[in-house]
C-alpha cells in the first residue's frame, strides 16, 4: 500500500515533518518513507491530498476494564469530600473492586468494548490496560482475560499490566503481608503462567502501598522477568519513583510530587515520565508535575488518559493531549510525542510510535494541516482513517 501526497509527522526528533511525502507498507511493516517525488512503484496507491499522517496513537496507561459506576463520587467531591477520604471510607477504588468482583466476564467485556470503541475513534492502535479492581486471584485474572479478549474483537494491540497492588482490600487491612503474599505468590504467578501479564504496576501512596511494600511486588516481578511500571508521587512524595528507577522501571506515572532527586534517578534509568492530566483535572489538584526539570534532564515524557471510573473518566487521547498542554505547559509537539514515540517507550515497544522503515505500519490519517492542530481544539475529532499492521482498520482511505 502506498500513501502519497501526505504530510508526514514521523515523530523522529520532534515532529520530524516530511512536507510532501509518501509511505510504502508491505507485510504489515513500513517498507519505505520519503519525499513523494521519488516514490517507489506500488499496487495500491492512495493520494491523501496533503492530509497529515502520524503514527497510530498509543494510550500507555488505562484502567479500561471495570464494573460499576462512580459518578456519585464526583458529586461528593464537589460537595467538599476529598478523594483520599472517600477511599478511606470504603469508596474510591474499593467501590469499583466490589462492583468488578460481582460483574460477570461477559458483562465486563461488554462495558469495556463500549469504552474501547469510543477511544479507538481517535486513532489509537495500541492501548495498555491494567487489572487492579479485583484484588483477589480470580477477579484479577478475569480482568486480564477481558483485556486480552478486547484485542481479538477490535483492531488494536492490548498490552496488559497486572496491578494487584492497587490498594489493600478490607479483608487484608490489618494484614498487609498476607495480601502481598496473595499478590506476589498467587495472583501474579498464576496470571503470568497464563500469559496474561506484559508488565507489573503498583500504586505507591499513603492510601495504598508503602515504598517497602512496593519493593516486594517489584521483586516478584523481577523473579518472573516481567518489566515494571509505577503509580508514583501522585498525591504526595514517598520516593516511589526512585525505587522504580532502581528496578529499571519502564515508566513512572502521575508524578505530580516528583522532586529533583526523583527526576535525576529516572533520568539515569531511562524511565519514561507518564503524565496523566485527566486525573489532575478531575481531582482538581494544585501541584503540576515538574515538567521543566523533566525537560532539563531529558526524561522522555508520555501522556495517557488514565481512563478509569474514579479519578479520570477520560475517553479521549486528543483531549488528554490538550490538557497536557493547557494544564502542564507541554508544547503540542511534546504532547504528540507523548502519545506516540514516548508512549511506545513507556510500554517497552521498540517497533512502533514513529514512522520509519522497519516499524509496524500502524498509521493515522488526519484531516488537519499541522500536527499541532491535534492538541488544539477540544471535542473535535479530525481522524480520517487508521491503518494497522498495514491493513485499513478504520475510516476511508482516499
Ligand atoms: O491512576 N492512582 C491510582 N489509581 C487510579 C485511580 C483509581 C480509581 O480512582 O479508581 C489512577 O488515578
Ligand atoms: Fe492509573
């Protein structure tokens, strides 16, 4: 397939724009990319009329599979109750855990598909989905199986992350070690043995797992050779990012309270900083992540929806990119890198996120003039078509 007369944001060194270019795909891969006037011959030629081509977008942090509904907590928060207090009173994550345990696998799949369809309408070709609303062996595995099934039902790659260490369920409130044993020695090993785990994550926070408790989860992941990520420094600075860096984490996520030392350690470990402006927005946080210091230390920055039923019911990567610009001061170029090249890196995927020879042919065609147009409007979707694995997957190719 040849796409020609197209403006290409290769996302190599920033936008990496090729003004009037073409891209040739073969066997699901990018075979050639360059200026349109020296285009090689091809069977199927699509003249894109000067539209913009980007890599397929990547949402590298979501909790898309869950049961129940927490809109009433939004009401509570706006009536003055804090997110952490709702959690302490058994709401928050635990409210979704109760609902997810009670929901059948078929029902979970059905509700997740609706959310996935909404998010795919904005050119997503790879999405990460976490467990973490089960907090028992059976329900954690149920969530991960649903995540895997989604990839069979829609044209999208799903990377699964085991988040058994999301919070302590009430039955283990007084016995953290026993719950850690369940997470590390029963749930994670079983899920991994069934091929359901691409990465391991934890929520390191005062209302969740301490740094030491998080480390025991990382040790279990390491013994199974599974890469790690971490929800770190979201509501306070516990030093979780530093620990994650020591374990060579692929990413640390949220990081509003990350300090200079934390930035230095993730810079040294090559860990991606994943910004989640949706949660910051919904929780009406005051402290923004240390973007200037991340830049200064050349830490790769990704942005993700954090799609979840509580702190970030956000189903739009384009909105998220806009929020990253308006709320955190990212440039539109950084925001697009955050949903392409750096999002791929946050998932440990070297074969996507840029438009280059040898990369997977996961591409999105947009009816816009400039790449910056993708982060600018709110609630406007200019997607024209998606190609995934070199096949037309959505919309109409010209
Ligand atoms: O990424 N921070 C922890 N976990 C999720 C929110 C979970 C919830 O509120 O359901 C997050 O924001
Ligand atoms: Fe999250």
